[in-house]
């Protein structure tokens, strides 16, 4: 079976992790083929895999100090690797790996609210106060907060992704991750961002790395005054704890904003504005029933607040 580039990278990352795990823990694990129907052999292998799972989880949690989601990602890759051995290569290892629990945690997503996004889009004074480098980064950020593309797709957009019709300018894209084609009509401010770019080569935006953009976004949000403190809660072995910064206090909002915030903000903004979920999914490229998309619906707090305000207003009017 031909493996995708992402799958190959996951396997290489897993191999490096297992090598470091073996070196640090001095625990040697060998994949054993399973063909015996002997119950004693079955139980031996079952204990062997259970011990391996416990050892590697202890290593990731206690030595690497990783959280549930990070550990869960490694375990998920580990299960995928065993599944690949069994189903694609015909190396029968037994069903023991299927019992590996994939740790996970429910992390509230970080998004800009409508007021913050409007400020970045329309406040001319703030825009002009930024350096040219930050101005360009802000425009990319605003564009990303509008179209909802993954950052890997956003930064590789080309002028060929634009379509011009009598109804306006459209952005089309085929996701590198899912292969899903999306089309979105650009609002006037996003059209302005596109038209003012001095294109060099075929790309829509001048070359900028995701790590640099991530750093610029945090700086822009700090300068914009998005510095209120928020609790960053993570989990280890299912137990919640508050993440403190280097000064021992809660984390600022601007420090949590990242390139991932663009896609999340775009989806949440559209949902807040009343766009139907199936329309938003057509724009974001999520499939129906997507767990990832459900997170945006679940954490759509502004929409929940508005609904509650309206409900209590009706309740108050009827009882007054």
C-alpha cells in the first residue's frame, strides 16, 4: 500500500519516539507475530503489550511531561502502525494493540470575537501604526480569519485560486489534507487585501513561514490590546490543571492566538452571524458529522449568550 506523505512522517516521528523511549527507559520491546491458539501464549502476549503500553504512557506523561492530547496522538499513531502491519503487510501481531487507550482532552478553542476582528479589519489608525512587515502579516491574518482555510493551504494560495465573475471575486481551493474542493465569495475588504498585493511570482501572498506568521500574529494582537488574561486548562491522565506562564500568572489572550486561530475564527464568525452549519461546512471543507467541526458549534459561546439573553428577555416580559 502506498503511504501518504503525512502517514510516512507520522511513522518516522513514531520510530524516533520509540528509539528515544527505549534508550531513556531501558525497556526493550519487540513486535512478536501471533499465530498460536494456545491460551497461555495468548495471555503472555496480552501482558507483554499491556506492560509496553503502561511503560510508554508513564514515559510520555512523567518523563516527557506531555498532556493527554499529545500522548493520545502518539498512541493513535502507534495503533495505526500496528494496524498497518496487520492489514497491509500481513504481519499478524494479534489484537492486543486495539486495547491501547487513546488519551484525549477537550480544549476550548481560541477565536477572535466579532469586535476584535472588526477592529483588525477596519481600524485604519491601528493599521498605519504597524510596521510594513506587521501590516502584511495582519492582512494575511484577517484574510485567513475570513476564508477559513488551513494555514498550509492559505500560505500556498496562488493567483490561479482566484476567480472573477460579474458577482464578484471568488477564492477556490482543493485542500491538501482532505482533497475537498471549497469555494467562497470574498467580501469587499478581502478583495481589497488581494488587489493591493504586489504579487511576486504566482503566489497570492509573498513568502512567509508559518512560524514567523505565528510570531507576528501574537505581536499584532498584543499591540491591539487583546491582552486580557484567560485560563489555559490542560489535562494529564484525565486530571485538569491550570497552565501558568513564566511569571506564574494566567496566560494572556494574545499569547494563545496562533495561525490555527484564523480557521477557527472564520468558522465561528459565520456560525455567530447565523449562517447555516451545512453552508459553513461547504466553505470550511468539513464533512457532515465531523468531530472537528462540532467543536466550533460547541464553543460558539457568543451565539449561546445571545440565545440566552433573548430567552430571558421573553421570560421577564411575560412575568412582569
